[in-house]
């Protein structure tokens, strides 16, 4: 895995450029605003070679990632080696690690905000669980059970560590367990291309409700067309900055 750092050429297109780099394989992306020189940088890690016409590659090197350092820069309320995520009268603790979900990205906020209205006394399935923040957050918000899946073995390990840290019982694996509740709240915080690649319609039979984010406002029309093809109907819509999130029922 390599560490990448890009200088953004047009800061008004920051979200678009970050999304472009993520589509090309940049993982755990983060933004650095250097007020001293008036420039903005996007960093991250990838196993693929990445280039962009909209950002200049400043640095590329073999990554021996110091996750503690990375999370100390970007995670919410990072003290004593942990991120402290406030969920009403409860706090979710997250250890630094490779799983996405330290609240440095607006879509994680959107997901948690929508979840507050729907997860109490429900069973949860979190697609692309990363650090486990959504699955574990759902349990603290009152869900009865939570399952998280991810294709990244390191993320699964990270999520399990966070479950243990918070004394929460959740299942994390690369595939869904064979036995699941009949109806669940399904969570999916992924960019549009990743959602299409995952093909969520195949899990509609398990879904009482879908809660999703990772979609830019400019993608709204195309995404809602796709959501209709997946058999979804809008229940609610939320926005934070340039990012959108929804709850959908299954028609």
C-alpha cells in the first residue's frame, strides 16, 4: 500500500476531486487546509497507482501508517488515544485503525442523524462497516442487534476491537451470517459507484428500511432514478454541505 498526497488545483471543486480520487482507489481519504500558504491537499492510501488532472501529486511513498497520528488529526474529540463520538447521553469510543468512520467525513454525520429516528428496537445490517461506527452507534442508540460486513479484513478486525472497547455485542465479518432476523434496518454509506457495484436490491427481502448516504447533491437526480430501479421509495432526505442521505422504504 502507498501513501498519496495531492495538491488541489481548484478548491471550489474540492468534493468532486476527492470523489474522483476515491473512485480511482484512494482509501481513508482526508483533507488538509494549509492556511499559511492558502492551499488545500487531499491525502490517503491505495494499492493502485493514482493520477488526476485536477490535483498535483505532491508525495507518494510506501505506507507504514501511523493510525494514531491520522486519527488524532481528523477524528472527533480525539483524546487519550481514542475518538469520542457523542450520541445523545452516550459516547461511542473508537480506537485508531484502518476502518473508515472517524466522523471526518460529512456522510457519517448524515447516517447517524438519520439513524436516530429509526433504529430503536430494530436489528441492523451495516454494509461496508469500516470501523464499525454505524453498527455500534446503532446499538448505543437502542438497536437490539447489529451485523456489519466489509471486504477489508483489517477493517473487520478494527470493528471487532471497537466493539470490545465499548462492551457491545455485534457481529463483524466479510459475509452476512446465514441466520438473520426477518426484517432489518440496512445501512449503506458508500459513494454512488460502490453502491451500484454492491447491487443492494439483492438484500431487499431482508430490509424493513434502507438508510444510505455517500451521494453528492449534483448526483441526486441520477441516484433517485437508480433507487427507484432498486425498488426504493423515499421516506426522508437529509443534507450536509454537498452530501445527501436518505431513508427508503422497499416498495
